C-alpha cells in the first residue's frame, strides 16, 4: 500500500512534470515531420515551376488546335498531384488573351468574379506564397482552400500565369492529429497574424476552445514554448512552435488533457493500492486461521511417528517434543541398521551394475548419469581411464573325477574370488564380474596417461600361475584397449571377448593384449577336410555311430593341425553340423523332431574345449540320429546300401551302372534304387556323379594332371566331363583349378 501511495504521489506531482517534458519533446519531433511534409510540397512546386514546358510560350498557344500540348500539360499536372500526399489538386492558370486554367484538364474561365480572384492572385507582391482565400470552383464561393501558389515564369517580371497546389484538408487534418498522441485534445495551424489555417478537426473556423488557445499563444509573443491551460475544469498541456514557410511564419498549437498523459500511472497506483488492501485483508484472515490451527502440525507429526504408543497418562500432561525426539532417535537407529545392511549388499549391487554395463544394457544413460552412479558406488572415476580384461578358463573336461558336470558355476565363483583378491593386491581399483560359465571380466580403473601394460601383464601371469596351481585349469586372458569414458566400456569389452576367439584351440595359457597389437593377424584360408566330411555323413547314414564319432575326432584333429584358431575351429564344426542336418533332412527326417527343437548351433558356439565339443557331437548329434535311423530302416537294407556305396567308392573310375551295382549287392535294380534313396537321401546317379565330381575337384586342386587325364581317372570321357563339371560347379575344370589355387 505504501508503494501504491508513493507511485500515486509521483504520478500526481513529480512524474507529471517529467511526463510533460517528455510530451513536449514528442510534439517537437512530430512537428518537425509535419514541417518536412510542407517543405517537400514547396520544393516540389518550385522544381516544377522552372520546368521548360511552363515557359511564356504557353500564353500564346491555341489549346483548341494544339490539343496535344493540352494533353501533355494535363498529364504533367497529374504527375505533380501524385508526387505529394498533401496535394489534393494541382492547377495551372494562364492569363492570356483568353484566361484559361487546367484543373487539371483544359477549362476556359467564364465567370468574371472567379477570374478576378485569379488576376488578384497574380498581383500579389511575392513570387511564391500561401493563400487561404482561393475558391475551389466558380459555383462554390463559400468554401476556401489552403493553396500554395507559384507564379510563372519563376522570376519576378510580368507573370503570365501561376502553378497552384490545393492542400488536401482531410490528409492535413490527419497529419495534425499526430500532434495529439493520445487521440484527445486539439491541434491548430495558424498564421502569425492569428488566422487559423487548419485544425485537427478538419475545420479552419475557430471554436471557443480554439479561439482561447489562439489568443493565449499570441499573448505570449514567443516562437515556441509550452504551458498548462485550464478549460472547462480540465487541465491541458499546450505545446506550440513555428514553421518557416515561404512568405510567412506559421504557428502550430497542440493541446492535450493532462489526464490522458498521467492516466496510466494513476491507474497503476490505484490498482496497486486496491490489490494491496485485498491482500492485507486476506493475510489477516489467513493469520487468524493459522493461529487457530498452530498446534495441528505438531499433533499430526506425533501421530505419524506413532507417538501415541509412547504416551503414558493423560495426553495433556505429556511433552510432545520429547516424544518426537525419542521416536526420532529410534528411527535413526533403524536407519543406521539399514545402512549397514546396504553396505554389506553393496558389492553384489556393484557387480550387478557392472554386469549390466559391460553387456550394454545401460546404453540409454548419459555419460554424466553413469559417472554419478559409479561415484555412488564409491568408485573414483574423475581423471581415470578404464581397461576391461576378459578371462576364460579351459580344460574343465579333462579334470575327470575332480569336478562333475554342473560344477562350472562353482569353479567360476572360486576363480572370480581369486581374481578379485590378486587384483586388489596389485591395483588401486579393480572389480571382477562373474558370468558363471567359466568366463569372467575384470574392470580396472587407472589414472589417465599412466602406463599400465606392465602392471596388467604381471597380474595376468600371476592369475595364470595361481589358477593353474589351485584349480588345475588353463587360463586365456584378453586385455582390451583403454576407454576414456564409461559409455565406451561395453565396446571395449566386446573387442576383448572377440580377441579370445583368435586364441589357439588348445588347453594352454594364452594372453592377448589388444593395445600392443596393431591388428589381428590375417587368418590364413581355412583348410576344410571335405573327404572326412563325406565319410562322416556316409557312416551316419549307415548307422555306424562309433566309427562316425572316430571320424569326427579325426576331423577336429585335422583342423587343429593346420594351425586354426578357436574361431576357425568353431566355423569348421558349425559347417560340419550344417552338413549333418542337411543330410538328415535329405533322409526324409525332420531335424526339429529328431533333436526336439533344440538350438544346436547355439549350443555348439558355447564350447571352448575340444573334448567337450567331441563329446557333444557324439552324444547330442550322432546318437539321436542313428537311433531314429535304426527305428525307420531295416538293417539288411542299410547293409546292402552300405555295400553299394563302398562298391561305388572303389569303382567310380570305371564304367558302372545301377544294374552292375545291384548284381554286386545281390538285389534287383528297382529295390536298390528305392533303398539307396531312402537311406542316402539321394538317388543312385546323383550320388555317383557327386562322388566323381568330388574326386575330380581333389585331383584338380592337388595334382598337375591334365584335364583329359582327370576325366579318365573319374570315369568320364573328356567332352562329357567338361559339360557335367560345369553343370555341377558352374565353371569349367580349368577355371576351377585356377580359382582354387589363387
């Protein structure tokens, strides 16, 4: 309320004076704009008066005959009229043998009184002057217009005519209204003798207020100024000044009621006072309500804390603050107990967080969020770099009698504890991650720019030695590249995991440091034992389970002897598995039913040890298929087909037919063909052709025999061999030899 009264006082006194000065400056700026408009009109008319087309020859022109000159004059006057916004009409008067005027078109003046007004205009003592007595038309003598007159020619000797610009009264009135910026009040334009030329109301006739203003300004006898003027119980702020026009000086007078200037300030101050009074009343009411309820918060707090259980005797005799203190201490003890339990569970929470981090489940978190969470887990993460290590245990299948199937989680737990303990002895910050599948991760936090290779290599050697001694297992370790941010950790750990796929597929200690390796060595093209693959498929189809398992062992041994890495072994065994499943489907069986919809590919890729992989092939792949095959095929038929396949393998280079093979097995040709298709999944001709093609490809790859000799060795004539080889392989024998050697 005090602020409201201060503003009201300032608006009523001090602010009133400041606003008056501001109003005067504003009026002066707008008056200068009006002065520019009239000056532009004067300069434009002077420019046109000296135009050569308005020379003295015009008074002798017969405009009836020279109508082109008349049209040119009319067009010029129209252009002059459009060049100024204040011009209502531009006229040309010629005082020749027959006085005429262009208004703007050619017109002969016939009215004597009207013509005398023009003749009187030419007798004016000034070359350029403003007139407020020029009639607009001979028939309308009562209406006078403010007119700017410039005699022709533009010198003082014997004028023969004049150019006149009649001012647009409406536009001039609108222009004068800009001197009353609050849209209330009055603006006058008058000559130095006091005659009113224009007013913002549009009428030059003086009203009572205008007459009083005019007299007040004339009495002051100053060229400019401002003052307060009272009229009809209202106070006006009056600003006046002069315009220097050709031939005379004009006065402008602007009067606005002072209430229009100070009204916003007075309104705001009254509004503030009103709102303040309302707020004061509301505050008094709220204070009264609060005083009635001052005890309610304490009562609610006591009830919320269960303090009623602590009351003894009458409630009025108890000290509620002591009750609250007692309950608060009780809650503090419970909070401490919970905090201790949380600290006990913190390692498990940290491990869960790390597990989610390295597996990429926290991708939606920003770097700042991850840093905050790690700080909450008591990690020092500022100015640190992060290194991930992936550790894989191998040789579990070789420890028969020491561990049994299903103990992998127990072994991994023991190894993770060993890793955690050894890392704590060598590093400031390191945390192990247990994946429960004989693999672990280790997150190491090191100061930025600090060399770490020697530390981590020494730790890796100690881990290998300790786990070899205690658990009798071999250790493969991949040390990832350092990460400068937490969000990079999942990618760095993925790189470390992938790096271990290039280890030697042996049960031995191995260490790979990605930081010291520029790139992983280019893997040589994998040699794949196709012959053993065919033998394995043939043995499986004929139900020779034990012999097929032995061939798979040879198959794996062949891959290992060629220097293949773990990833190569996996790819080769995956290809063998795919071939076996393909053969099963060709035999008319559904692999999903045989293996009960198990994902064999996923199971195979999880193996990291040769022995475990072999046992899986024998027990989980060959065994179910042979059982299913035995349940569906007759033993004698299988033996006959096996005998036929052996016969084909031994005689494929000679001329051979279904009948000759049937004679060898003791069956007729039709029965052998059906049995061959049922057991082998292929008909007789396709199997023989595939057998010969495989042998031909082997000779083309591994020998220097000519194409003709290769054809003879596989039982074909040269021309027919080329056609059937290209049909099966898509290329000619010579091109195949060239591609295989490249």
